[in-house]
C-alpha cells in the first residue's frame, strides 16, 4: 500500500489567547506546559497540534464545545493567525505567505461550509452560490452557469431566485455547500455543517454529503461534536480535548483501542459491527480458496452480516480490485455482534 | 475645616472593602460629611461656595479669539480657511438650490426681488401624487393615503411653499448625513484608532446642545440655507455613525469568515459583505437621520434655513400662537409622512422580494412610469389650469385665528386657575429647590460627585465626575449650571413621576400598551419646539412654562423604558411567583419592579438626557440657565461664550449619564442579571 500524499499538514500548531502569546511561546521553545500557560494568564485554545490530512480523505476533527476544534479549522485556513507552528498546504507554509497570495489561495483552492450557513441575506440562491466567483472577478454569464451547475449538484433546482430566508435549514446548508464547491476547491473545510439541523434532516444531509464525496473525491476537513457523525463519515478521526488532540486514527482503531478513558467514554456505546471492517476480522486466504458470496474489505461487519442469513459458513473478502484476499467466518461475526 | 471634601473622601474611601457590602454606610458617611461641610464651612472658606471671580479661566475669550484667527488669518497657503469653508457651502448650495427650485421657488433668473421665474416649481398636485406613488410602492395603499393626506394638509392650510423649502433642505441633508455617518462608521469599524478618536467625540456631540455650534457654523459658512444644512449634518451624523458601528459589529463572525474564505480584498469585504449584511440596522439609521433633520428644522432656521422652521420661530417671537401652531402642525404632518415613508423604505429595502420576471420597461417599473407620466401631465396642465399648479388660495383653510381665540378664551375663563397652579408650583417647589441648589458649595458638590463616581464605577469614573464639574466651576458657569440642574432635575423628576406609573400600568395590559406605544411613538416624532407652544400659550414665559414643555417632551422615555423593563421580566419567574401564591401586588412589587429596576434607571437616564436637550430650546421662553447663555451667545454671535456654555451642558449630561449607567449596571450585577 502506498502512503497517500499529505495535502495539509499541521506541525506543532498553537493558538494562545492573551497578551504577547507569540513571545511567550518562543520563550518556552514552542512547547510550554499547561501550568505555565495558566500562570502567564493565557488561554490555550489550540495546543501542540500535529496532523496530516491526506489527498482525497475525509478527516474528521471531533470534540465537544470548547475543545478548540473550530479554532483549529480556522488556523488551518489562517482565518485566525496561529501563535506558533507551521501549516503546510501542498508543501507551502501558509503562515509565511503574503496577504495577496493568501487571498489567491483562498479564492481558488479552499472552500468552507459554516455551521450557521453564513448566507448573505440580500442575495438570491443563485447570487449566493456565484458570490465567490463574483469576488474573483468572473463575468456574469460564466459564473451563473457554474453556479447553476452547483445548484443542480446539491438538488436545489428551481430555487435559484429564492432568498435565503425563504428556505428551510437543510436547503440553506445545501446552498452553503454549493457555494463552497463553486470554486472547485482542492481542500474543503466543513465547520459543523449539520449541527444546526434537525436529526432527520441531519441524517439526510450526511447521506447527501457521502454521495457528493464519492463523486468529487475532495480532500476534506470536517468538524463535528457528534461522535456518531464522526465514525459514520470519517476515513480518519482526530479527537480533541482542551485544545489538544488526544487520539487520531481510523474509526476502527479508535473504537477498538481508545487511547484514554476520555475517548473510551465516546466509544463505549458504539456498536462495534458498525465500525469494524471485514478486513480486520478476516482470515487471510489465497485467491480461489473460498467459495460462495464475497464482500468488499471496506464493508463494515454490519453491512456484511445479512449475507450470512442464507446459512453460509463464511464469506470471501475482496480488495478494491476484486481480488480475493481473505475469509470471514460466521462464528467471528456472531461473536462480535453479540458483544453489541 | 480648611480640608476640602476631596481629601476627606480619600481617607474615607481608600480602605474600601468590596463595594456592595458596606455601601449604605459609606454613602451615609459621605452624605453626612457633605451636609456638615455645607452648613458650617461657609464662614471659614467662602471660596468653596462661590468660585472666586479672579480665578475664572477665560476660556470663552480664548475660543472667540481662536475663531477670529481661524476666520481672518488661517490659511493653507494657496487659499485661506475661510475660502475653504465658503467653497464647501458653495458646493452644498448646488443640490440645495436644485431641490428648492424644483419644489418651491422655481428656477429663477437674477436674484433678490428682481428675480424672474423661468421655470415654475413642480405643481403641488404632482408632488402630492409622487408622494402617494412612493407610499404605494413602499407600503401599499394605506401608506399612500397617509402620506398623501399629510401633504394635502400642507396645501390646504396654506403652508405649501414653506413646507417645500423645509423638505428641500431635508432632502439634501438626510442623504449626506447617512453617507457621512456610514463612512465614519466603516472607518471606526475597520481601524481601531479611528474608533478611539471618534468615540468621545460622539459622546460629546450627543450631549452638546445644537445652539452651541450654530455660531461657529454661521461664521464659517455664512448665513443661509446651506449653513443650516451643515448644522443639520453636524447634528444628524453622529447618531448615524453610532448606528453604523453597532450594525457592523453585529454582523455574525461567520459572515466575516465567509468573506475571508472566498478571498475578499478589504474593499470587497466592506462593500460586498459587511454593508449589505448590516443593511437592516443601517436602514434604521436612515430613519433616525431623517427624523433628526426634521427636529433641527426650527433651530436651523435661526441661521437662515427658512421654511416652516422660520415661520414657527417668527410666530413665537411675535407671540402669534395661531400662526405658530399652524406651522408647527405642518412640521408634524411632514414629520409623520417622512417617518412612515422611511420606515416602510427600511423594511422594503432590507427584505428583498422575489425578482420580477415580467419584461418591458413600463411593466417592470409601474411606479416609476406612473411618476414620470404624472409629472409630465401636471406640468403641462399646470400652465392651463392654475389650480393644478398652486393650491387655490380661496380653498385654503386657516385655523390660526381659531387657535388664537381658543387660547384667548381659556385665558379669559381660566386665567385665575392657571395662574394659581403656576404660582403654587413656583412658590412651593420650584423656587425653594432653586435656592437650595444655588446655596450648595461647588467644591462639596464636586467632591460628592467624585465619591459617587468612585463607589459606582471606580477611579476612572471618579476622575470624570470630578473633572467635568471642575470645568464648569473654573470657567465661571457654576451658578447658571445649578439653575440648569434645578430645571432639568425637577422636570425629569416630574416626568418620571408621571411616566413610571403609566409604564407600570400599561406594561401588563397588552391593549393599553399598544395604545400607549402609538402615543409615545408619535410624541417622539414631533420636533421638540412643538411642545413649547401650548405651554407658552397657557402659562406665558418663565420657568414654569419651560418645565411643562420639558416634562411633555421627556415623559416618553420614562414610559417606554419602564414598560419595556417590566415586559422583559422572564415569564417563568412570574409563573414561579404565582405558584408560590403571590398576590398580583406582590408579583408587581417583589418580582417585576425589582427585576425591571436597571431598565427603569436607564429610562430615567434617557429622561434626563431628553430634558437637557429640551432645556436649551426653552431658553426662548426666558429661563436663566446655561441654555439662555447659549441662546444669548447665538444672538450676539459670540462663539466662545456659546461653546463654553454648551460644553458645560454637555458636562452635566455626561456626568448624569455615566453615574446613572454605572448605577444601573451595579444594580444589574447585584440582581444577578449580568
């Protein structure tokens, strides 16, 4: 397996609120202890964050309110100036860029979706979606054509001339998504995009989001406070507490081996079968050695389980290319499902 | 006793424990010290009672001299300062003349009495029609009828020409006020240092009486409508600036993030994101500017605005109540029409409707097309049928004589009763209070204010509440300032005594409240001069008349804040009170009033501010306070005297405002509301 290319890299990123935070950080060689921060009267909103976001993955940052997740995503796009550390986007250190280069990058390579939608109340849906293009100076026919494509993509045809306040919450967020995609960003930030929506709508929007991602294969940083949402959507998750990342890994790793009791609090009620993939439970096998139905190595156990209803004793497990790589036994699955 | 109040206070206040705990004891002690000082220190230290004349700082003279230098000698090299200001008024004169010609005077050839009208002004039918079309576009048929009715009223009562001149100056001043206010607001939002510079200026401008800067405006910009427009701008821009700053601040941070994420430049951020997102609140500012401009109409006529303001002022000067009242009514009609139209405009423009898809120029803009048609037809017809052009004099009504007769009748029949009321009040309340205040030692008062400032808001507030009274004393205004405090204090107290009970009564009864709300909204649309007239008619000139006018003007905020405060009390607390078995009376006194106290205090604050701003206007009816000082300075064109007196009034206002606000937030903290 080749290591995917890192798109966005955070190295020892800090955000301290208070007077002379940068100088304080330099004094402590860029790694002050929590006690020292408190003594200096500063607030450590984001502390020593190291992470890589890979090309084409959904990287979820999960944390409760006040954990610094919203600050972190704003540090990544430099909406908030970090107190220390490096943020590398495609190898370029964002913190060293000039104002105009930063504007250039945001205009063409970044998109962001906001928790409360942040739609401009005086513009129609069409104009809202076309707004980033308008700011770039694209002419009207071109930007409107592009905006219509995006509106089509999120399923809002017919609403082009409506104003935001005439739409439901779910529809407003679809506009927000369409707008953030209009510039064809290379990295897509979503800051709690579904938190302000009703549970049913939220579910629907998550499905919609996954549908879009299978089509677009964007590199995504997704912020949420909802652990279920995180494991549902994530390729990898970073869990934040008090400004620090306490654990980062695939949903499976986190559920199976929580690093701290704090993480375990989240994972204990998660149905294992919905997280664990067949690859983790299979017994390696040579091609042709297993007969009967097959499942993808990416499927979760919960997805694979119904296939055992026909009474088969084991399933074949295939990789992305369709090659048989392992065997999944009925007993293993039953044992896992019985654990809850 | 040679120790003044200040060092005494220091020893008293220095070891102060947390303020809330020992509060009453400290206040009683300070009060006692103050009373002892007042009663016994006079023979020992007269200077503490009457500020020594030899030490008066002649600030007024210096300002006048500086002004003279500015006018006569200041220069930017190529051109002098006066050239510059005259240039500004010449530039402003262009739009004003255009508006005035269009609405009132017509386009003239030549000047003065030899001027010949080349093109007549818009026919009055056309103007009324245009206003109705505007009303219909903005708010439907009812607004059209209201606005049209108000303008028809102007024509029927023979106020048309004056009213149109007034309208012209507002049409020039209001948009400029909005634009300047917005620009200042944006600058303050964008650069912190601008805000730091602007904030104290805004505070000062809000409290300094308009009269005070009429004289410098007069000197710099000459006598005439454009100078009046500039004075109006100076008056109306600060509130717009304040509203703009607040509106921009209130834009959600996510919207700002959005602007940055899509890569807005600073300019795009301001004009494409912030200003449109803040549009709703900015529109409220527009309405405010229009109403403030109208409020300035009469005052501005003192430096040549002409129009309705001049009519009122002239009538007031020759005590022709009927004529004055009629012109006053005309201002009210204009105010109501402008207020409702601008409110509807604010609503319409901030809540955009779905786009109109029909094609064709006329179909897309029916109101614009109708307006153009109307103007063309009436102008052409106006040449043939004069009645369309000018409302025929034969059909004009005048209620002037009627009002004069009513007043005469009241005065003949009820003279004794009115006189008795007035004298009782004067002898038993006004004069004793005035004597009492006049008798107080300035040094003691200043020290006590400093103490109050320290207890309520710490050292910074104490510094302010000591320095501002000192300024008044040092510039030799103490005596007049005390008369101002007396008039303002008594009027504010009476306004509160009337307003707070009305607020309490109406707050919990929805139907009464909606009625009261309409009443106080209307009261606040009226220009302050209007309040003066009935008072003068019934009680002639003097302190009592001034007090009545001030009370009438200042009662609205007392009612509004009390009612809003009580209505804002959390309904769950009321429910909890009921569940515990409180009677209605207990709910009112133990829950509602207690929790509404901070709001009521703020209402009192507003009442005092309103009273102070009205006080200067009542100088016209012969009070002898700082307002009169400003007014005299105006008639004598004495810049320094007017500004110093004006600044003193501002000082009183700022001290009262800061102390009460500090008290209100103190109370809020104590009640756990903050």
